C-alpha cells in the first residue's frame, strides 16, 4: 500500500479471522518493499530536496518530505495526509525507526518544546502519534512475533487449520515503542521519533546517537507540555549527552566504552525479541 495524499493510518487488525492471515493492514504499510540501492535512495532524496529548496541543506532535509511527500516511494514515505507525514528515518537508530512530521506551517520551524506549549497543536500530534505507535507495534509483531515466547500461543492460533475465530492478545508490542523528541533536535523541521526500544542498528555509531535516545535528552511525547522549570528545557546544563553509557535494558554501566556497549546491545536485542 502506497502513501497517497489525504490518507491516514490504517485501522487496527480485525478481532476475528475468517482466513489465515499473517499480516494486518498496518503491517502492509511497513512490510518490506522492493529495495533501492543505497546510492539511488540517497540520490532521490537529494534530487527532491534540491527541487524543494534549490540548494541541498542537510539540516533542512525533512522539509522536502513535508512539502512533497507524494514524490517519494512507499519504502520512504509510509503515509501522509493533510496534517502529517510519516517516513522511515534514513539513518535508523533501532531496528524500527519512523519520523512523524507535522505539516502545520506555523509550527514546523518552531522548537518542539515551544510548539507543544500550544494545547490544540499538542493534542493533534499526540492523537496522530498514537496511530503511528500502533502501526510500529504491528510491524514489530510481524518481524519478531515468531521468535517471541509471549506471542507463541498467538502464532499457533494463526497457523491453526481451520484458523481460530479469535486471536490471543499475545505480547504487547506497543510497550516496545518509544515516541518523543530530542531536547536539541538535529534537524530544522519539527519531528517526532517513533522508535523501537532495542537501539540495535549499524547507524548507531557514537555517544550522541546512543545517549540521545537513552537519557532525558529524549522527551516522551506524553510528558508534554513541560513545566516551565523542567530541567529538560536546558539539556546542555544537564549534560545528558556526556553521560556514561547505560544499557537501556539491564542498567549496566559501560562508562565510555562504546565498543563494549555495541556488542552488549546485540546480546540484549537477541534476548529482547525472544521474550
């Protein structure tokens, strides 16, 4: 299913099954698409950005998706409507990493902490974020449900012949999704990260990448609006990005040993998906 203008996130999966179905409508959006070679994908992105801005500026790259989401293939833009665009992060920091991009011209160039002080705008973002979180959770189930002990009964029901009339609830994959913003965004346009908790990616390469998703530098969307004295409004003073590497799952302190952390994250990922 390709993202078209004026579409929205598909409905959640049906409670009953009339036939054996491995994917629901959400999963179809995120299911693997024919892959483009990396250089072709990057070239496409730069071409569209140049059309949108005249000159390619990396910090402004998200603006091209907001301006012309229809110009991108389905393996780049997941869906879009009049108010939001959802894309795959080109440099994912977990096995699943989406970006929710508001299209409100009065907010898109405003710092998210300031933009979310507007209660009406914040409410609309939270509502859309719920849809994207559900979509992401469905995709995690599609990718990892067959490995998960908590999804075993559900998987068996899917494989039953005849198929089960109702499915066991199985693992709550929604709890494996983080949704929020960075206290200091690296890109100009307002964006909300919808990302799996595993932090397992070859794009996670240094301290900032890890700590930006593993300390209060990452602010959950449900924490907004922030109090005026919330310390996360001044992340530089708090030094979140300079903190030791702490495993997101077991709490082990790796100090400054990023290489050891990376090896450990792979071990944690393999255990996490088998829960």
